[in-house]
C-alpha cells in the first residue's frame, strides 16, 4: 500500500499508469480459431470446447429441461433478490427511452431522428469459478427494452458440460431462451460468422478474459460491432475526513477481490483518512476468501494525498476511472466537474457493489481510461439512430440554391444536378443557379 | 446496368454483395508510419507529408493569415450558402440534446444518467481534387454543440502547401481554429500519439481513403475511439410508378459520381419505372464532368424488380443501405418498417444531396451494411453517458440484502462485505443477511 504525498502534475501519468496489457501474442491463436470456425462451423466449435473447456458435448444448445432444473434448484431468497435487481435495472433503463425528435430546419424541410433496435445481438457471459448472472441482467434487460429481435447468449460449459443454474434462471427471467454452451474465442467466432446452430449477430456484448477481448476486437474486422474495449476493472475513491474509513476500505477491497490486475486508488485531501483506510484494509482483508487476489491488487494500489479538491479533480479526470466513489463534504464540486468516469457513487451509503448488482445502473462500464471517449452500456447501446427528411416543393425552392452552390464548389456536378433537375420543373422560368440573394 | 427480375431470397446475399475491400495489404505501411510518428513525432510527420503529399512545409500549423485570405477570397454567395447550411445543421443537431434522466428505483436509491462531452477530439477532412468543406460542417457543428473543449482538424496540404479556402472558411465559421496541414496515415498517427505540435485526442472522426480507414482502425488499438468503420458510399432507391424517373436517375447518378466503387441500387415494383430510369441515366450521364467514374459505378449498379413491397422491404433491410430514398405511393409502409439504414429521404423533392449539404441531417453515415449496428454521426457521437447514484441509509436497508445475496452467489465476499459493514452500523441489531422475506 503505497502512499504518495502531493505528486507533481508531470508525474501523474506515470503514477496512474495501468498495467500494460500485451495482446499481440494472443492474436495468432485467436486468428486460427476464427479461421477454423468460419470454415468448419459447429465441428470447429466442438473441437475448441473440448480443448479449452475440457468437455465433449452432444449438443451446444441448452435444453428446456435445464431451464426447468434451474428454476427448481435455485433458492427462493436468491430468486427474490434477482427479481428485485431486475425491477430496478428495468426502471432505470426504461427512463433512458427517447422519443423521435423533429424540426423544420427551413420552411418545407422537415428532418427527424428515430431510434431502431439492433435486430440481432450476442451476449457473452464468462464462466469460471463464479457464475456471473448479474451480467445477464445488465445486458439482457436493456436489449429487451430496446426491442432487439434475436438475442443469443453464449457461455462456456463447466467440466460436466453444464451451465450454472443462476445464469439459466436469470436468462429465462429476462426472456432469453437461446443459450449456447460455448465459451471463449470460439463463442465470439461463432457469433461473428454464424454456424449450423449459432446465429450470426450484428453486435456482441459482454466481458471476458484476454482471449475474449482480443476475439471481440477481431470480430470488428468482420463487420460485427462490439460494446466497448475491455480491460481489468478499477475503482477510484475520493474521500476526506467526512468519510468513514472502514466503508472506504470495504469498497477498495471489493474492487481488489476481482483479480490481481484490478486497479484500486484512493485520492484524499486528508492524510489521516489515508492512514485510517490503510489500517482498516489490513484488518478487513484477513477475513476475505479471495484474500490472495485482493492482496496482490492492494499491493499495487495507490493512496494519493493532494492538498486541494481542484488538484484532486484534475487528477481524477486524467485517470478516467471506471468506478468513481465520492465521499467528501463538497460532493457537489466533484459532481459538477467530473468529465471522465464510467459510473459515479455518492456518499457514505453508496457502495460500488450496489451498482454492480441491484441499484439499477449498468455495471458494464469503460475501463482502462476509455471513459474519456466511451459510455457504459446503456439503452442506446442496443439502438441505432436513423435520420429522416422530407422536403416539399417549397422546401426545395428554399434550400435548393444552397445545395447547388455547395455541390458546385465541391466539384460534384451530379449532386447539384439532382437539385437543378427538380427546380427546373418547380420553377420553369428560372435557369441554372438563381441568385441566392433574391430569395 | 443490370436488371434483375424477382431474385430468389436465397440469392439476395450474393446479389447485394459489396465489392470486397482488401485491407490486409495496407496494414504493414500503416503500422510502419504509426511506429515512426510515435517515435519521432513531427519529424516523421514532415517526412510523410513530403513522401505522400509531395510538399515540404515550414510548419504544420495553419496561420492567421491563411484564415484571413480565405475569408477574403470566397465568394459572397458561397459564404451565404455555407452559412445557411450551418444554420440548418445546427438546428437539427440542437434538437438532439437530451436532459439528465433520473429515477428513484427503490425508495432511497436515486439513479441518474447525464451526458458529458468528449474533451479532446480530432476531425479528419480528406484533401484531393475537391475540398470537402461540407464535412467540416457535419463534424464541427455537433462537436461545438456537445461542448468538446479541444477540437483539432487535420487535412492534407496541396502541392503548394496550402489548404483550400473553403475548408478554412468553414472551419473558422464553426469555431475551429486549430488546423494542421497533415493528411493520411500520418495525420491519424499524430492524433493518436500526439506530437510536438499536434495534440493527442480521445476520438477521431471523419472520412478518408483506404489508408485513413486502416489507420483509424489501428488507432483503436492504442485506446483512441473512432466514429465508425468506413467504406465506399452507397444509395438504395425504392420507387414505384408514382416516382419521377428523371429525378430517380439524377439521384442514382449523384451517388455514382463519388467513385467507381460507389454502390447504386434501384428496387422497384414497376418494370416500366426501371426501364425509364435506365433511359434517363443514359441521357443524363453524358453531361457529367465526372462521367468516367459515374459510368463505372453505374455498370456495377443493380436494378431489382420485386413483386411486393414486403419483399422489397426485406431486401432493403438485408442490404442496410447508407442512404435510402423512398419514392412510392405507400411511403408509410417503408417508413414504419425500415430498420437498417443510415439516413432516409422521402418523396420526389428530397434528393440525397439535400442531406449531403444543407437540410440539417448529418452526412457522416454507416456504409458497408454497418447501419445494422451503427448510427450515423449525431450529437451523441461527441458525448459520453455517465451514470450516477446516491443511496440513503433507508435505501441501503431496502436493497442491501439483495446485493448481499447476489454477491454471495457470485462468490464475491468483499462485494457483500461493503454492504454488510454499512448495514451493521445502520441496523446494529441485525446479524448477517437478514431475512429478505421480512422486508
């Protein structure tokens, strides 16, 4: 746990450097699997499922029986919890619906913008030790609200060839029933090219390990969109003497338990608080089942003291954290001035885990500084905006000359002609470009 | 000009295939320039400007004098035209502003979403025979409305080392004054890494040739976002007997003059109209200065007859055109059912060139079938959505157990603990997970 007192501005970029992710060396493997899946479809998928997941499946497709088994086996209290989270996530994403916007820019020229759902999407849910059913909620709920027609979920099978009950229950609760027991690179390749069983999709969402990340990047080369580039999860807390050190420590640890490459940063205008938080971490970390992972992440964590809120704010916007917790007296200052962050948590009773599970906000967020240019997953991630325009004869009289002059100046005569040919019919008296100043 | 009568559904994908773009062979060159610019900054930029643009510049930076010269030399009528276009584009993009959305998902749990501008962006404007000043309007106006702080424009110099007056005039009109005389791969590399003169940006916008396209794709690997993947421009017109064949022909030709790889498609439920349009094209094409280019594009164009509007609609959504013109009696059917298109033009007096220049909609649109998953450039292209949440003690009591149960089920004990440690203080009587059914 390293404390840094008043670092100089010129040292911020080195201080806040994220661990370098080397992706180049994975590209060969990813290219090879893509090539194979493109050529051999399900046969290749089976091969890699056997190779990477260590299981031979009769079929990729999750059966009705598995859904029913999941429904039976999950405890009532977990079901209630998942249902409550679903309600909140639904409420929040429903507020993000937008209506068509329309304006008559010039008399007779009506322009509008409408949203349409992306028709076919793929959701990737990682496997591993814990079933990330919360991510099913975060992706499936806005996809359903947007109205995506075909929603495909891929997730790797365990050694017994099964998918966790929690994932199946949550998926079905959200109305997703096309689930494939396929993980890793081969899942992304399957969604990219389509196979005999897996449909080709237009956009792929969801987290994953480095292989999945590189595979998603490669998918974009084949015309498939992705939600965002991924990196290790991260949390930055800004806190002063008004914060509760044990709460701050618990938030930093909740981030640290994700993995040894998680990023954990505390920025404070109080040296005392930094010290207290460090003591609390030492105390709390002992109790954690994922202690080893958390310890590694904490050993790379940064505790940064800065004298002014202004400096702290600049440093935070420079870093552009995925998760940003504000526990300070003057929270309004930080709320007004935060520009680069994925999701913001305010006050002593708003732990990051609330947003990870159940408050309603989405937990699929830009890491690795991408909050400088990317939004987290939201309703519009599942929509496209289309523009429309309808021009009347009068409208074309009003803007026709403007178009003709600009097209002429860009050397695009046929663009001009598409207007002139119409204007000649509407205004048979005029010849060529009429005098714009007479309009 | 090939007419296809009632093509079978299974043949649509081959019929509508776009010309393959081979990008692999450009990657070596692009990688090399990126590497050089990353290492050697402006020195490398100068080298490539000399190599690719054939000019040695004293400085990359456009001077005050050049702006003043542009202001003097552009004709008053073109200035008026550009100003009118600007007004319309501004009006339309202003309607796209959205307010903060907020909801109390559970009592005491307040979640909201707000947009913040991307702070630093780069606009790329291609050079070449004609100065594409209209693209300056399309990118600079929404960037200014969004509130982007640093807007950098890069565009290649001509052989005399100058930038077209129209580009300089339009840029200054839109409030862009940081212009660099740098084009091609080296411009994208400069914006990606930053040099002594060119600032590093977070997102790059704008069209370009294949080199620029590959360079933008490479930029994403270095953490820079881009507006969208690019491809040759394309237009699909659906028209029936109510359409005016000469207008339809003029629209198809306005697309065809962009280049020999432009895509031009007419879909019609009237064989007579197809024939008339073909005759009109033969007549109109003779007069065009860019006749050679247009002829090549027209020779690859498709004129597709289909018996029903339903079939036509399915084919159009399959193709996902960048530009889509509707000139049919039952335009409402197409408006209601179009899902995949960049921008839609309705009726006999709405030529595509209106949207290219002056009606108000944006002309930076998804090509190559990307309208299945991408929006055209719009106000939100320059914004990010950030989510916020503030939970009261009461709120945490209400959703705390839900979070604890879900975190526990995902095996993330520290996530659970961040809630438990707070609940223990708020509800000192309770121990561990309280009975969720008692809430």
